[in-house]
């Protein structure tokens, strides 16, 4: 699950750098860092909720 999320968000970052997505908060190419911060937060939640 974590690998799938990271691949999807990585592809979204690359696509956003090529052409901005136009979503609220993601109107400029330099806003790709917001996707990276969201991905990092999502990974932290996924790892912390994973059963041992």
C-alpha cells in the first residue's frame, strides 16, 4: 500500500512539474513541494498505523 501511494504521488509531482494540475493550491509549477509534504505526511500516517 505504501509503495503504491508513493508511486502515485511521485507521478503526480512529475506531472505537476510538466504542467500544473490546476487544483486549489496547485496552480504554479513551484507548488510541487506541497505534493511532497502531503506524501511525507501520508507515509508517516501509513507507517504509524501499520500493525507490527
